[in-house]
């Protein structure tokens, strides 16, 4: 059988190769590589991010490190959109990473915050963002510390003790019996796809991964 360390490394290598090759194919098809659009400079909000939020949602965003409502995702109260937010924009919110690993793409690790981000090799848009609750390997892509902030999903706090059963009846979207790295579960919103990865003993969460909506895909 393949050990957990090897399995994790194989998954990282496969992910980076697959998405990196996809980005190259996209680049060849386009005539000229362009920088991602700056929604603020254009005087409008990023696509798929709704501005009509309730007062409760706004208060929740200010209180939590990560907050996800039916309308948008915020980190430290600032909207973040997977597949649109750039590395530079994310670093303005949470600071520069403590170290970066190159496996076909930049993988940024925030050791103190317990975050990990995967960026498109060409556009540097944020493809995946991980919130780490339990460090289960010594791979160089693992942060030194676990996430110690507050993460709320539709005003329900998410922690390493969260299970699928504990979220039953609390979310507006259905939960699915699969995740990015089986055998977890996931929830899809119009603006973000969320994958919950369990610990080895399946008694809680090891990490949560945020990705662009399934209809959009990474690296766009």
C-alpha cells in the first residue's frame, strides 16, 4: 500500500502537472498573453460577486478571518474570488508567504497563518486556497502551524471538529459525498467550491480547500 506521505506527494505532482499543462495549452490558443483585469480600476466589482449583502453578512465578514455567505467569500473582510484574485492582491490581504514551493506552479505557504495557495503559472490567479486544521505530513508544502483564526460558512463556525453530520440542515446548498482528495465531502456555491478533507481517523477536518466554481475551473 502507498503511505500517506507518498500519496500526498503524488497528488501534488499530478495536480501541478495537470493544471500547468492546461495553462500552457490555453496560452498557445490565445494570440497574446494579457494581465488579469483589475476590477477596481474598471470601476466595478469582480464577476459573480454580489454587493447586495444583509447587515448580518457584513457584520460576519468583519468578525471572521474567513467568511463565506451565499453571495461571496471574504478573507479579513476583503472579497476574494478563486480564479480571479491574483497573488499580489492576496498578499495585500494576508501578507507575503513564509516560503514558496515550485512544483509546476507557485505553491505559497503561510506557516504562521496555516494557509496554502496554488497559483496559475501564467496569470498568477489564485486557483486553490487551503485552510489547514491538522498537519499530517512533513512535506515542504505543509505549513508549520495550523489555522487558528475563525472560519464561518453561512454563519456556522468551521473547525477541525466539524463533520458532515454537524453541518446537516445548516447550509443553503446540498453537501456532496466526494471531495478533492477523497473521502471527504464538498459544497458548491455559485462563487466558490468548498472541499472538506477529513483527518485519517475521520473524526474531524484536516483541511478545507476553496476553488473556483466547478463551471469555471482553475487557471482562467
